[in-house]
């Protein structure tokens, strides 16, 4: 390559950095792909052997070449033109890559077409570089499975402390890869904490959007009620740019039709360092006080101080009385069976398994490689009626909504005249997940042992713009993110 840009330079480059290099002729999208592939070979396949990447797109270089030619002829499509993106391996792509959710049952399956998320990224000019490893079946297979483990991909490691710092989950590979500079940005998915957790654990900005802002079509599901995709990035600006590219009405996901007026929003515009001025933020300490570790509490209290210094008014503490009642996962158990069976039906003859019962049977027949940690959650879901008209399901769903929204987040915000809630890491993820409300996590420091930590803001439905504005101001005021120290393999 003739480029003066190195693999170390791209490791922490933002989208705008890279676009500047494209514009100045210092770099092409094809060269960028090669640089990331070199980093993947050096750090993911050898060296610390992060196991973040489960598959590389064999057409990535050719796609990038085409985008370079398009740039020369017509100019860039937008800020994501030529940017390398990784997708969690539960996001379908209609290309030469498999979509398996980390399972061996689907390891040879090619999806019939792109998920909506993949469609939107390609339309924006992004290069889909590969798929990332994850906690198998997005952590809805069994209890006590380690974060980042899958039968197909093995164990994801955290580059801040491979083997001893938890990678979070279930979007573990997306978090590890972006932290290690193996791609510019990545896409994760969340049902309850699966973007916020690995983002916090890898010193990243993660956005868990309002359910319905981004179409779930083509994503291996857990729950109709709670699933969503979202960006995992090194900066708030990058996350805002990716979020904007992912939104859009999709007739294949009726949930998107309710928010038609919120699409084509430029989430990255108008971000300022004083964006927190006038914001009223509440701290629901009862949600986490019994579970937080001392070092996490120290960093969280510092984050509260920094939010105040940046202009926010903090109300501390406030109470969410329903929080203790939101630990039940009956809704997910019922919806998983129905949703997964529908997805497998969409795959048709491409898939060797056609139902959750088939997946369970496949795992049992190959227990030595598929059931290192069991499949208790899958078995629990299979025992349900398979009907979402079941009274137990309806009671659980309406209860989640009342306790999460009206008598949960909505009540807390209204009672104290708040704009948002503040949580350490992903401690409040379940509340926002059941409500379907958006959250953003931002890097907030490190433990004495070097473990990353994030602070999370949660707001009402479709208030992503406000969350991004506040997160950007906090990020600029604190500048907590530091890249992991990457040890080369002996051969590099």
C-alpha cells in the first residue's frame, strides 16, 4: 500500500478522521479494509487472540474498491462512505457470510437477504467488514453462560485485560473489536443490557435506541417487545452518525411505522460542549446500591460531580418504586419461541433446523460441542404454549409496561421534573428495556486494575437526540476513554 496511514493510526480514528484522510488522498476505502484486516490478523487471530471476529467478509475489499470509484466519479454518499463496520453475528447478511448467533446449529446457514440494518449501512456507503462473536443466541440459551462465549466462536476476550476483565455481553465481540481498533464502528443488539454492558466494559459509547426506531427485520430475535439494534463506537459523534444511518420506516417491522416523523434525523448536528446546561438528571440509587462494587461507586460519584460541573442539575437520590418488580423475564420466555420459529421459517430450506425444538434437539445430539453450559432457557421457552394469547404472557407483558413506563421511568421523571435518569454501567438496563426506552452509555474511567466503566443516561421514548447532546457534552468535559495497550503476537 502507498498510504501513509498506519494500522496504529486507524485504531482510534473517528469517522470524521477517516473521511478527512479520504478527502486528502491519504487513504482509500480499499486501503482501510486492508489495514483493518492486518489488525484482525495481528490481534484477533493471534497476539491476545481476542476472538472478537467470527467471520470476515470475503468481498469487503472489492466492495471498498467500488466505493472508491464511486467517490471519484460522484463524490461520497455521506459520512459513512467507505467506513468499515462490523455486525454482530445475529444480524443477517445476504452475502457470502453466515448468520449463526454463535450457534453450531446455524453455522452453515446463509440468510436469503440482508437485515434492514445491513441494507441501511450498505445504502450509506459503509463496508461490512465481517461479523462479530457474541454470547450464544444473544445470551438466551442458558443461565450462567460466560459473557462472550459461543459454541461456534469460542470465548471473546476484552483487550483491556484478556482473560481477566469481563467482556460484557451479549454484544461482546462488537465491543472487543471496536475497543481494539479492528473496525471503525460496530453494530450490537440489545434485549436487556446487551449493548450497554459490553460498551461499558470496553470503554465505548453504546446507544440502545427506543424499540421501533430501528427495524429488527432480519435479526435473529429474542423478543418482539424489547429487541433493538444499535451502534457501539469510540466516540459520541461516531455513534450519532451511525444511528442516523440505521433509522427508517420498514414495512417488514410494523413497530417502525409509529415513529415515521423521527427518521432522517441528523443526530450528529448541533452538538456542543455546553449541551448539559439546563438538563435535570435523577440518580435512582435504590436500583444499584446493593450491587455496585466500591470502585464502581467511586467512579460513578465522580461522574455525577462531572455532570454537575458541566451544567446539569442532579437530583440525588430519587426512587423508582417498581424497579425491584422488573426482574421477571416471562415475556422473553414466551416471545423467544414464537419469534425464533418465525425467523427460522423465513430461512426456509436454507436452515437445517426449523423450530426451537429442532435447535434443542440438534444441541442434544451434539452435546459435546454445543452444551458446554446447557440450554436451560431454551428448554424453558419450549415448554410454553407457543401462543401470545396465553393469559400468563399477556399479564406479564402489560405488567412490564405499567411498571417500566407509567409507574416506573415516566413517574420518576415527572415527579422530580427530570429530563433523564443516570445509572452506573448497565445497572438500570432492565428498566429501560421493559419500557422500550432509549439509553446511552459513555466512558467514565477505569478501576485500579484497568477495567473500563461507563455511566448511562436513560430518557423517554424517542429522545435519542437529547441523550446524544448530553453524552457529547459529558464526553468532552471528561475525555475518559483511553485505548487498550495491545500486545503484538511474537510473529508480528
